[in-house]
């Protein structure tokens, strides 16, 4: 599903880090070694059909590599 994050991500929390991340081997293979963390937060997103929604999003992040693999976990409004 394509979506665009419209505003700043808020209420950011760490879900997992290091070996607690199930996809750690895949992340390291694709993007390189790093201090990987899985995070969640809230943001307004624009879906493919143009509608705006408040959503909970999840992504992976590592220092020096950046934020990767965003996905919508649930629509909140």
C-alpha cells in the first residue's frame, strides 16, 4: 500500500532493538550493519485514494543509515 506521511511523526516509542528485532539479518544484509531499532509513532498519512488519516506507523531506524521500511499498522480515526 502506498502512502505519504504528511506531518511530523509524534508519540515515538521504541518497540525493539538489537537482537529483539526479528528482521535484523535482512536489515543488515540490505542496508548494512548498524544499531537497528524498530519504532512506532503517530502521523497524518495520505493514502493512494487521496484521503487523509491519523495512523499508527512502524519503521526501522539505524544511526547513519536513517529510517527504512515504513508501514501502517492501523488507522486511528
